C-alpha cells in the first residue's frame, strides 16, 4: 500500500518523524510525504509559552513537539500523484478516487486546533474520518494538565497511536459518557496578549507549587473504607449516606490502591505504601476485624523500584499478586508462601512494556489482562491494551486490536472487575480533569479476540461524603468496601514512624 502523509512543511516536528517511522514498520507499506506549506500553524506567542514551560518545569528539549529540519524527512520521497491512502494532518487534501483519512480534533484539523483545545481546558476528541465517517476515535489525555507543552506532546503521541491503531481496525470508537457532551465548536487560538497572561500565571503557579511542596507532602493519598451492608457502590452508584472511614497514616507516608482479600476467614487489606522521603512505594498489608483495621499496614513486599496497585486474588488454594511495576518495565506474578507475606516471584507475565494497573479477569474460557500502556510515549492513562492466556500464569498473547480503546475518561483500570448477574462490571479511572480525578463504572458488553466494548454507566466524583479532589480505586471483599482519594499532609504535623 502506498501511503502519503500530508503535513505542514513549514513546521516539521519530531512527532512527524516518529509517526513516519511507526508507519514504515508496518508490513507492505510504502511511504511518501506531502510537505506543501499549509498555513495557520501555531503562533510564535505559543512557541514562547512552550519555551517558558520548558524552563520552569524542567521539560526535555527533545520531545515530540521539537522542531526539526525538513531534511529529516529525506528518507521519504515526495508524494506520488495517486497514492492508495492519504493521511491528512492539515485538512486540505482534495483528491478524486483516493482514500483520504482526515485527522481532526473536535472536528477541526491541524495542530493549532489541538493546542487551542488544550489551552481552553477541554478534552480533545480525536477522530480519523474517511468521507466524513469516523473509522477510529479517541479521547486524548495527559497527566500534566495546566502545562501546555507537556499536554501537547502527550496528545501528539496518542494521535500517532490512533493512526497506527486505525491501520489494523482498532480503537474504532469511544464510549458515550453519562453526562452532557461538550458543546460549541473548536475554540480559537488565544491572542498573543492572552498567551502572555497565561505565561505569567504559569510562572506564578510554579512558584506557589514550590512553596506548597516545602510545606506539604504532595501528592498525598488516603484510603477510605466502610461496611457495605446490603448495597455496595456497584448497586448504589453514589456515595453512601453514612460516608467513609479513613485508614490513618502518620503523614510521612500515604496509603493508596486498596485491594482487600478474604482468605481462610480473615480479611486482609493490601495497599500501596508510599514513603515520601524515599520517593517510592512498597506493598503493605493490614488485617481487618468486624470494626475495622487491626493495627497499621506493615510491609510485605519491597523491591528496588516503585510498586503500587497490588492486584491480589486466590486461585488453586493459594494467594497471588500482580503489583504494578511499570518503573521496571514488567508485569510480574508473585505467590504468597507465608500469607500475608512471603511473596516469591513466580513469573514475568509481560516485559518491555510500561503497563499501568494490570487487572486480570477470567471470562469466556480464557484469562484476560487489562492495562493502560504508555504507547510511544504520551499519557499513562488513555490507551487500553489487552492480553489473553489459557492460564493466569501465561503465556500471554497481545490482543490483535491493541489498543482496544483510547479514552482518558475510561481506559485505565480502577480495581477488580465484578459480576452482577450476566453483567461484567469494570471500575475505571476518569482522568480528564487530572490523574485519578473520578471513578467510573463501566459494563463490558463485548470481550473476545475481535475486540472489547464497554458502556460507561456511572461517573462518581469526590464530594461532601468523600472530601478531596481525587477518587480512583474501588474494591470490596468480606463485607467491606474500599476507595481512595487525595489528602492534605502538612510536613509540620507528620509523625515519625517507629
């Protein structure tokens, strides 16, 4: 297949080179480029904002937004008169009898449209359209809200993911959300004056952040728990009127990612145990009695790298754990030899992948592993990949339609999947406002080697019954239910742990 990539030759970026390299790696693809000047690119005032953000946030100078010379495209010949497919990044290609894939952001073409959406605080809906019909779509995201350059680069990376996914028929759509849709057309690019004001605010905000971190341990998470009684959150779809109890910490560490398990009649809660002075987390556990925790979480698994999301489950009479270890580029399986401790590594399920919050479920005669993957850079939370295996120990095979979903609002796992009748319900993270900002409950309507589809039925936010700005995990066992969220931890109040 002869593919022509249409891009603005007056503004060639590392993103274009990366996209071409990924396309060139596909089978039976011949590439060419159309580099005619397109006009209407990002103004110089926005480039100045990028330079300021690079300086005050210590961003890399070699990201996907980096300008590169036109000669970087020399390996790719000029576009032939009639390619089989044109991937149009500019929105200006008009060719008869040629397939054209137009990349749009909320209906508008070009990188300026993407940046304008970012500056307006909106979640861009990227679509690849052929004859006005979307063949692939994704809600693009970032963990760097408020930093225009970092957000822009994350979303360029995921745009490349979306284009590659479309080549295999993946990422065809995003689920509707149970809330009013964004209204209005694409916003205009702010004027130079408004961008100057934004730059000033960015500098002031960075100074405030530095002062805040001198006074507070941040980020700082907290775990909430309650006895479910007869109705859990999967049924309530709202915070319980009784509210939540908090698992106490000493301020020098926080607990997050709660995973309970009822084993041999004892309920035990596993958590990410993040020690601020070390800048990384271990896995700790605490037993629960009828009235709540019996003591404080104690370490059960520590490695040289950061661990979190201790996905624990019982199988074959033993307890197993798949903690998140994306800092090591692996997904590993551990077995408890002296529960709740004595963890020994049994297998590496995946390697060479930055996978977040690996979540396993048995469905349709196979085991499935869900995780978001930092595909080609970009955000950690918006590209959902699946693997399948005949046994939870493996071997694991990647889904032929990966990424099966690109959606910052519902891709990243947020806890164990549960069954309610014939429904398989999946807790998901809604990271549109920020990482872990809200919790969604999705019903999986289709899951096999053809693809995965889900319906997001509920989005639950923090509020009066769960204070803070975050809510991103939901798990239950033994008549108890657990969530987590953000907390404020003044350094002057922290108590040294024995």
